[in-house]
């Protein structure tokens, strides 16, 4: 049935990508600036419509698709034939999960802004919808030119969201975010052009030959010819991609823009930044660096693993000493995404599965934490931990939701964070027990800073008069948080459906990076007994 659905002439990926843009244009051209209720309702309507349209992607996606069926819902149209540019869309299981996370986050971000944003609402909601189009288009694009267009489109709305509706240092944070991301984008563009000219005949001024295969920006074409790229050229192309994506992740030491952007952004901006925008960097490594540049990827493993482990421990240690709740959660992202990168560059099925699932987990748990911090900030207009204490007595529902999100973020069993971190550690331990040991330090520190935060904010005496009349979460706030709580529990107790969705794309990636991997070790299936997995058996031995 899914196969038949995909062969209907329904450009579902185009619809999912551009429905938010239509909503943005509708708000700009057809709704008066002073009609605030209509602006809010229209933005929410288009965000919900986009989520509803994206659900069939999940329903009809064939998790067993491989080979030519790995990328599904394909849409290919010549766009600029003279340059070899095509409007090429398609998704695999990795893109699917990230698109669904994006459409859900879009609804939550818009709905959570109803009370927080009180001026220039027309521009604000239009920019959020435009941002959603850029994010979804990035995950759908299978043409480098198209990918780069969407990648750059994302930059502008987020710059204005931070710069106009952010905190006291919003301009500094917005400019820093813009310059960092743009710098990485330029280097990424150079790598794309190097691939482009290599395919067309070579790079004469570097005395590097090519394939004389014509002009093409087709991503899947480069997946096929990656092993033909000379190792020296692979290294330089990988370096360009690395800077572009590592800044976006962000990896240590390219992370310094992130705390400023998170702290100064409005709540919805922080949620989108944590849940989706940071995944653009990790997605870029998965989609481009690993399958196209296998030799360079293998060579880069030692230093990327080193930077990832430093990021894990550094981010956790800095989180421990933060006085601002939002900055604490921001630095925790550096630590969590270090885990994602570490699992990815274990370059085995278990590590990659855990890495991809942890991308989703981080978006859910950290997005929820930013929403929760935003709730008390709207009431008290301060994020200083010292201003709170004893909130569990005054806001019991809020305290319960915060505890669930914190436990999810620290990786408590039966919640989503545990599944991702445990799977990553299995994959990493297969490569090196030393790597796994250092990474485990981050888990211990993660529990320390989150429990320390919770103890200071929610327990102890309720002695600050400003906190003694705070209302508990209202219906709107509850509706933004409950879907995320459901996902935390769902992934925590029944992750199989998510692992099944990414199984074929992960196997594809491993074969691209190491064509002989499965000749040496049979495929691992998360959830099966350890004896069935040679990698786990090695750990036990």
C-alpha cells in the first residue's frame, strides 16, 4: 500500500516543505498587523496542517526499502539544466524522523509563543513559518544546490528572531550566530564546488583530474563515486564540510555562539534551535561526509573522537557551575551532541543507530527543558537559579513535568535518553573501551548538574515572596509539553519502531564508509540477545 501511495502523483515532500511558507505569505499579505488573534490562529493553523500532512510520510514509509528504494517519495524535476541543478527531493529513515520532529516542534514553538510575544507579532510568526520551510527543505534535498539554498534560508529568520525578540544582549548574540554559521557555510560551499568540478573533469589549478561525467549536483551521484575521489582531495573536501557542520552542531571548540544564542533567543527560538537547527550539523555529517568521503572519514576518526569526548566532559563541567537555568541547558547541549558525534564516528551500526536516535532524543528532552524554563521566565522574568527554591510546593504539576524532562535528559532507564546513550556506548565500546570510559564521565556529570538544578529550584523552603503566588502550568502550556513527554516514554519503552526506521540507512552508511564491515561482522539488531551480536559478545568477553 505504501508503494502504491508513493507512486501517486502527490508531491507530498513539496507540500510538507512549502505549506509553512504559504502560511507566512498569507500572514504578510492578507492579515492586518493589528489583528493579533487572527495572526496567531493562522500561524498555528498552518503549523498544524504541516504536521498533519507529514504524518503520512511515517504511515506509508517502507522501513525495509533498500537500494533504489532507500530514498522514498522521490520528486525530481530539472531546475537549471545548464548548471546540472535539479529540484530533487527524497527521504530515508533518518530524514523522516527529523522531518516529523521539525513539524511537531513547529506547532509547539508557535503555540508556546502566544503569551510571550507581545509586539511585532505579524513578522514574528511569519519568520517562524519561513524557518520551518528552510529546515524541512534541508532534510528533503538530494541536490547540493538545493540543499545549500535551504541551508542559507534557515539562517535569516533565526537571525531576526534572536535579534528582534531576544534578551538584552540579543544583537550581539544574533550577529555572532550569523557570522559563525555563515563562515562555516562558505567553507561547505567550497567543498560542494570541489565535488562538482571533480565530477565534471577535474580541478585544473590544483592539477587534480576528474571523471568527465558532466555537471551535476546530485547527492546520490556523489554517494556512488565517493570511493573514486583521490584521498588527498577527500581530505580537503572533508575539512570544508567539517567546519560547516561542526559549527552548526556545535562541536567543541566551535560552540561559543550557542550559549549566547540560546540565552538571548525567545523561548520558541531556543526550542527550535535545540530541537532542529543543531541537528543540521549532525545530519550533514551523516548525509554527506560519511558516504561521500569514506577515506577522509576514516582518517578523521581519532581527532573527531577527541573533540567529541572533550565536548562531552567540558559541556557537562561548565553546566555544573551555571547560575542561569537557560545557560545550563544550553551547555548541556554541547555535552549531549558530543555523544551524538562520538557514536557517529564509531562507524559501526550500533554507534550510528544510537547517534541518530539521540539526535531525536536531544530535540525532545532539551526542547522540553527550554519550554519549561520559559514558563517560569514568563512569570518571574528571571532565569537565575538563586531566585527560586521550593517551587514544588507552589507548582506541583510544573515540578513533575520538569522532573520527567530532566530524567530523560540524564538518561534514566525507561525514558528515551537512556536508549540513545546506551546504544551509543555499545557502539563506541566496540571500537575502544577507553573512549567509552571517558564518555561515561559525561553521563555521571549530566546527572549531577540536572539533579543539582532540580534540588535548588524545586526543593527547600519557599521563602522568596515573589514565588509564593506563581500559578501552575495552564492548559496551553500543558498542551505544548504533553506530546514531548509522551515521546520520551514511547521511545524509552518501545524503541524498536524507531530503530527499524533507521536500520537500512545505517547499514547503507556503514557499507559506504567500510565496504567490508559486514563481511567481518554480521549486522547487529538492537534489542536482540547479546549472544546474537558479535560486537556485544566481544565486549562481554
